[in-house]
């Protein structure tokens, strides 16, 4: 019989009292003070390799690895690979990459439930010999029909009282492949009258002919998650098995298995899962989005998958800060998506270099600027981080500005450029609109301005004030690039249903193929972050090449959460 590993036992002490607390951390501190588990803290993150991880998983990853690190313990990465019909190596690889990207290291402790298939089988045999498991011939539908209701007990299977010898014989023949898929199961013999449905003779093994991504066709029977979970934790010497709240009703079954097998019993603790407003976190629905082509793949920047938000430009530091800020509780709730965006902005504000880019350009000709002249203007790469240095920006007679920064007929309180109005060009000069050119459809194609040569650097020579500063790029020197403007994938008020198409935001991706940007970004590597001044935070997409620059809008500049939070204090 396997027992809890004893190597690497170490005494740990609670971290300083000023560390952020939560009820799980308090349990661990109490356990350490009481000498439970010899002072060890050993957690695990056990994903199923049947899809890509999403932002909801980040909370569990940060919690499990973070607690282990805080108390000088260990955290395993273990794949619950017990359903080969839905699992793929692609998912395993993506999960490994995602956990590493978040900044966590499991060292040499990468495990799979399939590592323990033989031991799990032998433990099932042990339960049969103890009279606590039996082979049942009821179909899946019949098992469901006989489970009872919340007010009525379940009905015992007619096969429940088979002899130990018959059960052993049938179970071995199940493993040998003598019976068709779904014809028999191995069930625990617990209590069909239990108020907890999970204790009403749950299925432990089912017959399933499907090639496993690691064991191939070696096994024709596969264990169920509820049977596998506690035993895998026990084998690995897990001390605190941290799960989301939907497993709270499963805890008695978790304990029943390890207690009746006489093996190390980890402590299962449940906490609230992460739910975000206007965000789909169902693996099944995310898979449908990919399969039906509503998104370009699992790493589409509109997806809430970790690979998707990474491609969009979210940073692991921001995700860890966000997960740390939302706390841990015993009550499920929903977090405002704006809080996540707030942490993204906070992190990118510190690290992202500033550049000027024009997403929807309109041409401006400065009539009195010397023909052919080019000036180099100096600009800080970051206003608060002088160590990031400066760059030189070309200025010439023809520039581009944002189309929204000009109005021929301005609305009330519009302080940007319009006929007769003077504005400041960032880092450059004051300019005043004098006329416009239009095409045959009446659309403005060129704005004509004059500039004040004495206002170089955006400084007023005579103390006059302008009410607006706008960004620009030199038409002669700018690089044309593709700007991908992302918004929420889901409509804000869309009802939750299985009809995914009705929930999708038609403006979740807007592509601006003729955007212009200053040449300082030329050759930037994918995942390089920038703040496009007055526009938003962007990062260089993986689709970029030496001939084509593609940038994703990570998040807009406006931080509504910060304003809400400030008002609440």
C-alpha cells in the first residue's frame, strides 16, 4: 500500500502578520502552529487537459502556487487525464506554457493521474475485497433513474450484493476488455439513502475504448474524477487540496475513499471561483466558439483564455496583482471586468514606452511650413521613467492626425481642431486650421493649417493658451500598420444561453488597416508593449513580420474602475 512520502519534510513558519490574509491562509497558519503534517505545506494545481486555461483558472493557479511559496512549501502541477475522449496533448502543452507564463514553477513535480492508473486499479480491488465496491450492470440512464430525489432515497442496484469473488472476476474482465463500452461500471457501496447525492453509490470506473494521449490503448477502463482526486493527492503527499466551491458537496466522498483505503488524508478546502461580468468562462462554450469559427482560435485576443489575453497584451504581473486583489471567500460572486482592466492599465502604465500613432488618419498640410524641411523633435519614452531614455520624432510639412480630432462644424465644448481654432501638436508647434479640401462626395480629405514657428516644443511664445493638445505623425516618415481594436466578445446585456451567436458583439474586432505610427517602432518584437498617446495601450501581435506591423489594442486609456474606487474612499 502506498503511503504519504516523507522526504523533504521541513518546518515552516507563518509569513509576517502584515501579509494579506484569507480563510485558507488562516487554516494553513493554524495547521503549522499545531504541527499538522510535520509543518509541511504542499498544494497542487490539477487541470483537466480538455481545453485551454482561462482567466478563471488564474485565481486557482495564483492561490495554490502563492500559498506554497509563502509558507516555504511545494506546489505540484498535475493533469487529471482520466477522460481520453476529450483530452489532447495540445491542451497539455498549452497549460504548461500558461502556468509558466504566469510566473510559477513546479520544478520536477509535473505529474499525471495516468501515472497512477495501476495503483488506482489496485486500490479499487482493495475496496472490492473490503466489500465496499461492486460491479453494476445498470446503464447510465438506469443509474440516474435510481438515484432518488432530494426527498426520496435512491434505489439499490440489483447487482449491489454480488459476492466479492464475482465482483473481482467481473472487474478483471472489464479491464481485459471482455465487455462493451458502457455495459458495466464499478460503483462504491456507500449509502443510497444519503442526503448527499455524491454518496449514493457513485461510479468509480467505466468501460471506455479511447486512445489515451499518454497510455495509448493500454487501458480499457478509466477511473472517475471523484475516485481519482483524493488518491492522487494522497500519493503526492498533498497537505491542502484547494478546490472551488462546486466540490464542497464532494468532500465527504473525497474523505470516504482515502479513509477506507487507509492512506494519507489531505484536507480539502473549497473557495469561490472567479466569475467576471460580461465574460464567458465555460470550457464547453469556449470550445464551441473555436469549433464554429466565431474566433480565430484558442489564442484569439477576444477569448478569456490565458493564451488569448497574453496575445492581446495582458501581462502576468497584472494578472497576479488582480488575483491578489479580489480575495478568497466561501461565497461565489461576480467581479467587475473593469477591475481586471484597471490592473492591466496600472502595470502597462509603468512599463509601456510612449509613442504616437494615428488609428484613423486624416491628412493635414501646414501651408507656411518650409517645403522639404524636416525637423527632429525630442520626446521622452516615458514621462515618469527617465531611465527609458528619449527618442527623436520627425516633423514635416504634411502630417496625419486622428479624424476625430477635427470637425468642420464642431459640437459644443469641442476644443480640438476646427476652422479658426488653434491647437498644440504634441512635442511640436501650435497650428491653426485655415481651410479644408473635400472630394466629390463632400468628404474632407485634407485639412490646411498654419503654424507658429515661435511655438516649437509646444510652448507659447506670448503666453497665449490653447485648450487642446493632439497627437500626430509625419506623413513622409510614418509607418503604415494594421491596428486591431478589440472590445468585449459578448454583448453587455445578452442573456446567457446555448445559442452563442445571439450573445456575440459584432464590433468585438474592428481592423484599421491604414493606421500610421512613428518609425521608432520599426522592427519591434511581438509582445512589445506601447502606450499610443491619447489612444490606448497596444502590443505587437504575433502576426507581425518585417514587412507588416500588426498591433492589438490591449486596453483603452480610460480607467472607470479607478474613478469608482476613488469615489468610494
